[in-house]
C-alpha cells in the first residue's frame, strides 16, 4: 500500500496560518474516514482532526475552532486538507495524514511555530 504524501508545512510565527495538503491514492483511502495526526518531539502521535466519507468532522480539543479539515474524493485518490489558523508554538510537530486506523506512516510534513 502506497502511503499518503503530505505537503504544505513550514515555519510560521505565532498567530499565523498554514494549509496542509495530502494526496492518498488507493481504494482504502476513498472508503475510509481520514485524519490528520501530529507528533511532537518526545510525544506520542495524536489524532487532531478527522473526517468521514460523508464529510462529518471531529477535532481534538486543543485545535477546535482553529483547525479545519476537508477532503476531496477524486477517482481513486483522496485529497485531504488541514487549514490551520491562530497557530501556537505548541502546534509544532510533524503532521501526517492517513486513515483513522493507520499503523504505518509516510514522511509527514514539518510545522514549526516560532517567532
């Protein structure tokens, strides 16, 4: 199974915004709830936002009201997005997209929030 490919990370000042993108090719992604995860240094990977195939969303309390997840199902490829606003230093992490039940991961994209 080909892992999703994430992009859009970078260095941003506190209070700034970033939009992450992900392309996930394969039937398993098209028929599954998808999520954005993040892993900060020394911490466990956590699910911060998820979206069902029908578009229902759920967020971790730490990002609720600041992050917005969306998805676009093209032919055999899911495009997943994460709009991140009002970023905080504690949002610094490597961000990954995958199915909500994933056990293996792609390279992710680094988000660093710092002045």
